C-alpha cells in the first residue's frame, strides 16, 4: 500500500491506495498505446481543445487544489496558490503548441521535396517528485500530450493524492487510458521505465542516474533533472539588505525544499554586514502551519528529512563552523525545523558539497569575484546560480563563467519561467531541457524525408 500523510499532522492520512504492480503498469501501458494512436489521428485542434478544457477544469477548483497541496506536502498556502495558477498557465501554454510547425522544408539536390518532420515518441513515462505536486507533472505531461504522446505518470509517494486528483481533472477530456497515474515506489518506477518509449524524471541524483542507466540499456531517450547545490554570490556594491531578503526567501521558503533553493552564499569581501542582514531576514521567515496566510516556512516532508537537516546542523560546530541561527526542531508535532544559517565551514563540509533538502545554508567569504566563481563551480551540480551586484560588467563577467543551467542576477535562485528552458549542467541534468519550446526535443523525434519526382 501507498499511504500519504500530512507533514504538518503526521496522523492525518491523505490517501491510501494499492501500489501498482509491474503487471498493472504493463496493462496500463498497453491501454495507453491503443489510445495514443487515436489521439494522434485526432489532430492538432482536438489536442489543443482538450488541453484548454483541462486548464479550465484545474482553474475551476484552484482553491481546492491549493488546499490539497498544503495538506499533503506542507506547501505554504501562498506558494500553493501560485503553483496551481502556474499549472493552469502551463496547460494553456501547451494547448497552443499542437499548432506549432513540426519541421522545415529544404532545397533538394534533385527534383522533388526534402523536409524534416517530428513524430511523438509514443508512450512517455513520467517520474515526478513531491515538492511541486501539480506543476512538475503538468510541465512534463502537457507537452507530451500536446505533441501526441500517451502518458504514464508515477508520482512520488508523498504526493499520491495530488496526482490522483490531477488525473480526475484531466481524464474526462482525453481518450480513455491515454493518461494514467500509477502509484507506487521504486518497483513501480522501474516498471514505468521498462515499458516507456521516453522517460522524463525529476528527483535525486542517485535515483536519476539509475534511471538513466536503465533507459540507456533499453535504448530509449531519457531526460533527467537531478537537483542542485546552488550558490548565490554577493558583491560589495550590491544592495545588501535587498540581497539578504531575496536570499533568505530562497533558502527558507517552503522549508528549502526546492531543487533551486540557495544552499551556499559566497560574499566577496568583508561578510559581516551582509551576514547580519541575512540572519535577520532568515529569522524573519514565518514558520508554522502551512495553511496560514502569513507562513512562508512549513514542515519538511517527513521525519527522515527533518533528521537530515538537524544532523547537518549538528555537524557545523564539530567542523569548526558556527551556527548563526536555527539548527533545532521548530515544533513538537509535525516535521518542523528552524531555518538555519552556518558560516566558517571548510570547503569539504557536507553543506558546501551536497544538497541538504531543507531550510539550511552556509555563508563563506572570498576575496574576489573570480574566487567566488571558482568556488561556485567547484561542486558536481550546476542547476542555478545567483549573483547580486549593481555592476553590469561584473554581472556579465560572472554570467559567462558560472557553470549553471540558469543564472539569476539580482533575483532569487528559486522561481523559473515555464515558457523558457529549465535544467542544469554537470550532475544536475541529463538529456534535454524541460519546459518552453525545449520540451519538443524530449517528447518527439525528428525524421528527414526525401521525396523525389518519379
């Protein structure tokens, strides 16, 4: 059984369902393939209409969905509402993509036609995390469906209820069996990889790498987003108070449970003034029941996640660093941990090298921008990097040298635009980018056609 409980009240069972066995996944895949042929033949207008109707359906129950995200994954209400609004926008955006050109006409070397065209891969296997329980499934499923594919969605166990509700909303507008949610754990996920024609995964680096290997053995394309250890560089000329507020929100918002959350802060020059502002801004984040309007930091997802954050905080002083704030449980009931800032850590410390999925960051001082860039690039991940400065030349210098798929100047590392490519470099990503027009490369294949006059 898959049982999802509220991280705010762990005795609150949101949903309990049977896990999909491999045989059930294979049956769902067979039904999806049959539905996919009709879906593709229906044409662009019908696919566009269906996705537009799905957007309307999600919009009609927006408040309900926000409440479900609050309850099941502990997302603060304001963020949950924003995620649902973003989900609607994603569906509307991809509702227009069936009308996009599918290839290009070229001058042939002889008589006739020479052109390229795109075809859907067939069955898209989507394996998604719990932290964005509506937006991430939709930014994968919406383009897959728009381009004519069928979809099997395997959500993370803690977001099972959100995924099942999403299926209820979309299924009435799609051919039966075209879009199926298969709840389960690792065995179910492996079964999805075993039957899919293309796989899109978001989650941990270790699991993602295993999926990439499994997909490669089958010879199918795979796109994977594998997390980040994201730096924010603060130059002396920056608006230090504004930078501190921006970084604090990126460290602690949603309890730091975003792959784009800031994990390392690199201050060029004397860090004292900025660090004082950052600590004050982190302490100003409101921790509590995520259903409250004013809360920005809810619980982490489960007891194990809380314990990992607490263990990382406890290791700071042993490594010669300082805990400037946080490092303790923030409630007796629920999986709450106080937002935490540490400094004085060696470069090989856990908080400097690995992603700890929670509201915790390290602060370090460096002498120059080039040293900050080198330090930022020194980890295996490269999802997003931030820079705070008023100096355009310095900003452009950093933008051209930071090893990250996304670079934010005077903006938090968190937050992305769904109509632009999303993804990282190095260990943060494998395969193509997600979102925007880039999604077409994951969910379609390109074919070259030569047609000569007879």
